[in-house]
């Protein structure tokens, strides 16, 4: 299969040394995108060449660098919920979840195809985690949600795309060939204890910087300064002394989205693997992470594994490749095709200096009333 993306085709013609690109990607994976001079010095590639390849050629090939915040060290936790809406509730499900994404700690929701179910990820502070259980119970009482299940996530891993399996000339993945897998490593985060979390305090300036870098990991602090009304020198201090030293950035992850991560031809699939022994879970998650199509995985408290796959081409080969991994480890999975999904950035308004993370404002009563369903029994308000 050939890639017909014109930008990719143009970039591919100019690629004649795969080894140099791989060396560059290795350095970006280790040091991130914010010091291209250091990468130039370590790789021996001229600085302007590094800049051109990173900001032009790699981008045209569909590669991007994502900054991953360590939300556990930011005083947040992570919950995964599956909500099964009633027939009437399904009509307003998106309105409810959008409200939670804009004014609460919901970070992602995806509609599971051929069902009334949504998969939802929430990043609340531990002290406000129970608010969401109460909320979903209230929606169940109102006849909006038929049933729900919610679990805490103890580990999250973001694998680097397996670029050693990438053919830079053809713009395709060399999967199903001898020599697999090509494991490039994972940026991982594990749930922090209350004692650990106390050492990772942040403030509104730290949060503003992290939020800006989520959108563009390359963005200079001088460009961020006007948008958050802070002096660049203050931002540099906060970035080095607060964000870097306290490990509030878990790392930078290499991804590949040749047509953009919102392209209509992308196949989005979640796969759920029931609880595995810890030793087998570690080996199996590493094998799955070696696939170019695994974007991140999550380990629930009971060692259930949830993996998120994003497939943009070579669909049949990708499924066969992953199925072979499952067979090799004697593991079976339940897959969920996502027909519609939305992600949300961190809500800066939910943090207050001198207090910390605020109780979320969830104004669902007005939504339900406007849709003719009636008020929710309990409305949670911001402190």
C-alpha cells in the first residue's frame, strides 16, 4: 500500500538516509524538542539541518512530538468509566459530556459503536474523585444513565511510535516481517501516594505553561508569554525550577499522524484485556506497545489492561499483527470500535493559587431541564 498524501510523497523523495532520521528520532525521544542545539551536538548533524528535518521533513512525513504531563505529580488522579445511556439519555449524552469536559476534569470521551455506551476518562484530584460517582448515580436516578462502571487507573503508558519499522521511502510500516518487534520504549506514569503528591506542588503559572505546551511542544516561552500575561524570564524560571525539576512533564512522545489526528479515515479502537498476573502484564504491554498503532495503554487497579489503537493505513495488516501478539501470549481481548470521540485540555480555571484544585462546577440541572428531562437531584458547585 502506498501513501497518497502529497506532503508525505514530497518528503519521501528527499529522504535518502534512514539511519540519520532514526538517529535524530532517538535523540528527540531522549531529550525532547526544546534544545535542538544539544541534539545537533550529540548527533553531529548540523544545527540548521536538525531544525529543518525536525520542523519540516519529519512533519511532512507525519511525525509529531507530544508533550505528556505527569498528572499524578500535578496532584491529579485518573479514572476510567463506561457509561451506558438509556435511549432518551443517549440524545443528550454529548451535551452532558461536553459540559464535563469544559467545566470539570473530564479529559476524553468516545462513543462505542453499535451501542449506547461511552468510554470516559477523567483526571480529578483525589479529594474530588467521589463527585463523579455521585454524579453518575444521580444521572441513573434521573433515567439518563442505565448503568455505569468506574475504576481508578494506576499506570498509564505512552509508547514511542516504532519508527524502526517505518519505511521512510515508501511511507509505510514494515510489519509482519522478520525481526519484529521494534520496541522504542514508553513514557509511563504511575499513581503517586499522598506523601509523594505532597512533594509535587504546582502553581497557576506552571499549569499555564503546561497547558500551552500540550498544544505545541515546540512553542518558545517567549511566544507563550503574551497569551498568559507573564514575563518570559519568569516563565523560564518556572519551567526549569518547577516543571522540569519536579518532573511535572513525564516526557515527550513521538507519534505519527500522516493526515492529522482528526482525519476521517482513522480507525479508533480500544481493546480491553482482563486482569493479568503482574509479570505477564509487563511483558504483554511491552509487546503491544511495540506496535506502531498503539497510542497509549492504561492499567486499572485490578490489573485489567486497556489499550488505545489508532490505525490510519494498512488496517488488515495492523489487526493481523496485533492478533498475532495476543496469540503468542495466550491473551484474549474485547475490542470497542469508537465512532466519535472528543478530547479536552486541562481546565486552568479549576486551579487557584493558595488553595489548589477546585471542586468542579457541574451545571447539569440546566442541561437536563432544557432537554425536558428534569433537574438532577444534586448539583455540584465550585468551591
